[in-house]
């Protein structure tokens, strides 16, 4: 499963990451906070949640609005 990380610049394209890279981060740290782009489907993020909860991890996700427009948001994911 590939997910898009948050954009650094508004006109830039989001970079991609996958579960393998996230697992590598979790091996180094016991908790990780990640920011995902609005281009990800909510369904994919729920699949990510199911994956980590099946692994016995705690998974928290929320939508962060950073502007007044409807499309100015990102997803924050905290995995413990």
C-alpha cells in the first residue's frame, strides 16, 4: 500500500511512502507521528489503521485544517 506524505509547497507533488518505510521508522522509535496528504483516500488510511491495530499498535488519526478552503487539510497519524 502506497500513501502520499504531506506536500512541502502548495504546488509541489506529494512524495510516496509505504508500510515498509513506516515500519523502519517504528523500529527506530517506539512512536511515530506522520503527516499524509489530502490526496490519500480515507479508505487507504483506514486500511493502514487496521494493519497497525492487528499488529497490536495504537493508531490515532485526525484531519488538520490549515486554511479556510475545503481542500486545505492534511491527515495526522500517530502510531504507538
